[in-house]
C-alpha cells in the first residue's frame, strides 16, 4: 500500500471542490453559496424532524399498547415489518430497545399496517395549497369532488416527512425544483394521494413542519422548536 505525501493531503484540504465533491456540486450548478444555503436549511429542518419522529414513535407505541397490549412490538405481525439491526435476535431485546431502533420508514409502515393514522395527527384543517398553489385538498371519484380525509392527509404528511428526512439527513439538495417549459415552478418533494400530487416548495418546508408540530397540543414543544 502506497504512502500519501503530506503535500497531497494538504492539496486536498485546500480544495473545496475535492472536499465537497464535484459530483455533489453539480446538483447546485457549481454554486458553493447554494450548497451552504442547503446545509443551513437542513440544520433547521433536523431539529423539527427529530421532534416529529420522537413524537410519532412514542405515539405509535402508546396507541398500540392501548389497542393490543404491552408486547405489541413482539407480535408476529409487527415483527414482519421490523428488520433485525444487529446479531442479536429481536426477541432477545426488550420492547423499548426494539422501539428505539425503529427506522422512520418502519414507523410509517407500522402506522399504515395497524391503520392508526387518525390517532397520530389531526390534519383535518391543514391546507396543502399553503405549500404550493397547485396542491389540491380534494380528489375526484367518477367526476365527483371529494375532500381528502384526515387519514389521507396524515398519510400524505408522513410520506412528505420521509422524503424531507431522507434528503436532509443525507445532505441532499433540498432546494431543487422542477421548472416547466412555460416557466412555472413546481416542488420536487411530492407525494401522490388519490390521484392528486401534493408537494412542498423549498421555502415552505419549515412552514410545513411547523404546521405539523403546531397540531400537537403541547406548550413545551411549541416553546422549544
């Protein structure tokens, strides 16, 4: 194995393109300011996402303990959704250890499987048009307009959170948008529900997360996030 000269190491440390990678900067059209703007946005997002994820994890646990029992997380149905993350068998872990190891995608799948979306958040008054003008709070069945239910809004929110989380936690470009041929700008962070595509523009991500947090009736959360 070859040794690396100190000059080569110094050369790397003084080259911001090498540090960030040219491939990553392509996403920002080589604009370093945009890259760091994105990191600053991700930093603000992470605190909000962390509180939301902790809330959803523990609300899931609370609801299923009430509905199924203390050991709900070790039932056959739950274990089919939860992946083993160590050499230890899941059954050898305490329930709280399994709960704390859940990935966000697993939390969402458990919420969906047990059909407890309506217990997780009350989003009946949430107006998705707030996050982009093209969003619709309704869908059509046989030509008839139907309002999105709370369950459908919660499902949409959970999927949007997952997309935002994946991008923020992997330092991907949250500022990307889609520009149509006619110049109209649309969000890249989207979810399709009942045939309606709902999205969040980059400058509305924090607003969206704050709106979700504000549906939680807890003054401590409102004060600290």
